[in-house]
C-alpha cells in the first residue's frame, strides 16, 4: 500500500486499507488492529466492504507533522499481514 495522504488539522476523515487485491477468492478480513502514531487521533476503525477492507476514522494532528498509521489484519484463512500509510498534516 505505502500510500501518503494530506489532511488539515480540522479534518475528520476516513481512510481505507483495501485488501481486496491481496485476499484469495472467498477469503475475508477476520480481525484488525489499527495503530496510530501519537498526535493523530483514531476516532474509529471497522471491517468494511463485505470483509475486504478496513476503514479508519482519523482527526487532529499538528500542521507540519507526518504520522504513520498501521493496519494489521488476520484473515479467514489464518494469514496475517500489516501495511502502513502516512498522513501529513498541513493547514489547507
């Protein structure tokens, strides 16, 4: 995934980890653990899109800083994988 996003400190936005290209046919996300670097707030996280994605609600952050957000999943086939995104906060 290795994606980068830009948000304003006042934004409250959802970010999606889409696993559909990685999952085998019929395989779904069973559990997820989302970790957010200190300074950015995780408001919510859930398994979405019939078990093929994890959506994370983020808010806050300090302008000029970058934050890593990691998502570790376990699948219905007992496989695990972790990917991260970077969120840069800027006054927009």
